[in-house]
C-alpha cells in the first residue's frame, strides 16, 4: 500500500498533483495551510509542499511537525532569498553578484555590487511583485532595510529552467532545459526540448544535483537560470513542481507531477522520456474558448479561479509528434486569439523554427 501524500497548499499545483496520483492509486490530499482546523493525518502520511511560504496556523504547525514532512531544511532555506543566495555561494554555484540590504548598506555600498541593481524582498514576492530597480545616484528606501537583498542587474540573453528530481536513494533524474519567456516578471510561455540548449544541460544538471544532495532533498525541484554569453547564472530555486515544467504533462513520461509523487513515495525513478518539442502558454487573467479544442495537440488546463488581471488561471500545452505539425497547431491556435494575446505563441513559434533550422 502506497502512503497518502498531504500537500501544504491547495492551489493549482496541488490540484495537478492529485490528478497525477489517481492513475497510480496514490491518494493526494491538498491542504489549505491558512485554516486552523487540523487535518486527520495518518502515521505513514508523506507531507510535501506546493508553495514555499505559508501562514503560521495550528494546521500548518501540525503538518510541518508530522514525521513524514519532507524537505524542511530545503524549504526553510529557499523561502528566504538571503539564505538561498548564501547556499548558492557556499556550493560555488554561479549566481549574480548580490548583497544583503542592511542599515550598513548605504548607496555607496550598493554601488559596489553594481551600477544597476534589482532589489528583491527576501520572502514572498513573485510574478514581478516585491521587486524594485535601483541605479547609482538614486536614494535607497528605508523599507528595504533588513527586508531585501540587492542583485546586480544582469543583461542576460535568455532565461531557462531545469526541472529535476531526487529519490530517497539519492538518484537524480532531469528533464531537458526549458526556454522561458517572462514579461514584467511573469512567466508567459515555455518551450521544452530545444536542441540548441543541450550544450548547457550538463552544467545545469551538475549544479542542481549539487544543491539537492547538499539539502538531502527528495522530490522535484526547479532551478531558474539566466543565460549570459553561453553560460548559466542561477536566478532562483523552487523546492516543488514548477510552472515552467507544465509542458511535461504533454511531452514527457512521466510528467513532473508523476515524477514528484514517484520520488516522495520511494517508487522507481528513471530519466524521463521526452517526445520532441512542447509548448506551454500561461492563461493570465483571461478566459478560454472551447474553439481551441479543435486545434490538434492542444490541451487546456483550467484552474477554476476567479479571473483577475495578470493572475494565472490556467495553461495550455501544445504537443505534436512532428515539428511541422506542432508549428501548424501553434499557428492555428494563434489565429483564434485576439492580436494582443498572440505574442507568446509567436515567440514559441520563432524559437522552434530557429531550433529546427540550426
């Protein structure tokens, strides 16, 4: 009998983990950590997360105190950008020059890190929130003190991520690097399986392995990176399944959600089989149309959330066995959208065309 998996968090990631567990007969129980009521836990339950931060409530304390709670150290370190960056430096993993913002860090101190900086909240802040731009000559804000780190602004060429997993036995497996399109700090689209990213794969795998081993991590972890002149710099880590890995639902076996459940329940792991190229497009603050389902290879994942500007309310995966067929499906779907919504798909189409002709 496989253990039940309780998830700290009940958003779309917990929902998709629950869907992934059903074919294997794994019961997955997403739990809202903001509630006070306790969860009826079993002694052999495994506790994992879909988010790094949660409120301090009787329920969250119950879940994290359970002996089956995995990756407590990893979650604690990665939820705070100060300890996350310190970890990367300790492991000699490439990252942007940075400093902690304290009362001792005057504008002169900040300028030692770089002429242009990104100020980031140490905790929270995602999808472009909790970040400020600073350049030499501007004042530092008091609200940053003790709450933020400062990173040198990197003129990167593109953004990629590596999603991998580590089992209880220490075995690590990885998906190919994913190319990502961010706009104003929000992920709009991803392309998985591009051949031209293969030269960066070994370095990325070595770094993520180093991180997961140091943290004795079990499960799926994502590592977001900048590409600068053909080399990698790590931007952020995520101790959980990740938005940029959603394409694996259509283009890999197992998906990142199935892989996470395999890892935490101590089931066998193998390097995921990836079938060509796949595209993921985030639905941000917009509804979807059933007309899209006429597009071959188009899968819609709707989160049943209230629609608000910029909010991730779903995603679309596009996958076809042949590159030409995938290009045709992207073009067909783009034609069904208002012109203002087409740019992420046009970006993906351009990247696939460039990869195919390289």
